């Protein structure tokens, strides 16, 4: 009964995640343990590179909708014999893939990965003594499902649940053209640096000569890395009839917490209502004061 309850909890968690897919790996995210949020490198505000030189910084952000998604489901089964446990897993996977066919997901959009096959032990307790007993084998595999229409997420989860596959491990967001994204970010960063250089000269009379790049750092953040844990601050409190205190548990959940757009010089594509893949570039250019007679 306990195992069935856990499976139902995982299923309900997956179904409630429509539109903001993460998968159960979120429980391993740093946000779950309330560690500091990961942040990209952005402008430091320090323009004095050294005693004689200067620097101009540019930080660019863009938010992209993915070209595709890959949902990974965990499938496992136990049996007294190794072959039987493997056959049970294969049967579930076959049933699952058949359920996906009407959704247009077939062939190259599916991949089965053999994770492991291990012995399973249990304990028998007699009086105050526990004895370990070999009970069989467990086979574990994952099924990766690629889809391009975000609306297919919930039908995929329902198809998995219909064949007793409850463990949604993760959902990856796929962006295919990294080279184009990086080129766009770089071009925009160059514009920002040249604009600042011209503005310093016009407004402050600061004339600078470029001498080289000091820093060029790209970064990317996927939605699965950006969820943070939230727990309600207040809680109710009651008292049992014997006078002992009974404290109700606080509700907790996760929320999508993307990079703060205010930290960047330019945001090419603003964040919408749904999670996106966030690409950033930090560019720092070294300068020295222009001496008299320089063009």
C-alpha cells in the first residue's frame, strides 16, 4: 500500500506541472535545499581595470522558447528471476510507446536506456533478530520521449500513467542553434560597448583607446535549474485535549525563478509567462586613455 501511495503522489505532481515541466529531479536541485541561487556573470560596475587603464562592460540576456522537449520516464520492475524482471519492464515500455503513437510520437522520437539490473533483498524478523533474504531482481530503464508541441506534455504523462509508469524523472528543453544565439549576443554586446564608449566621450570628455578583450563569458540556464523551493511562512497551531501542542505542517512547493532582467544592459527577448531557456553573454573590453595626437 505504501508503494502505491508514493506512485500516486508522483503522478499527481507530474499532472499538476502542466506548462512548467521539471520532473522529479527537482528534489535534487540546489533550490530544494535552499542553497544560493545560481546567477550568471553580469556587470561589476568597476571600470578601473588598473591604475592606468579602464574597462567597459556589456551584459546581454535573451529568453528563447525551445525547439523541442525531451521527457524522461523511469520504468522498473521486480521478479524472482532476472529475465522475468527485464521482461516486465519491456512490457511496460511497449505498452507505453503504443499509447504515444496516436500522439504522433514514434521511432526516432523515442529512446530506451538500460540503467541497471540488481539483486533485491528483504528481511525476515524473528524475535529480536532480523535476517536478510535474497528475493529476486530489479530491472531499471528510462524512456526518453521527444516532442515539439508543448501541449503534448500532459497527454504524454497520462499515457505513461495508464500503463503504470509514474516516475517522470526530468524534462529537458532543447535549443538547436547555439552558434546563431551566441553570434547574436556577441553582436549586441559590441554595440553596447561602442555606445558606452561614445557616450563617455560626448558626455564626460573621456577619450579611450581600445587595447583588447579582457573577458568573454557565455552562459545558459535551463528551466530545470531555475526552480526554487517555497514554504509558507505562517502555520496554524492547535492543542490536543490533553493540553499538548499540535503544530500543523507548512505548505511547500516550487516556483520558477529566472534571471533578473534588471542586471543586464540589453534583454533581446523579454521573459514571457512560461519558462524559457536563458542565454547570457558578459563582455569586457580593455581601454587606455587616448593621448594627445592620437586619431
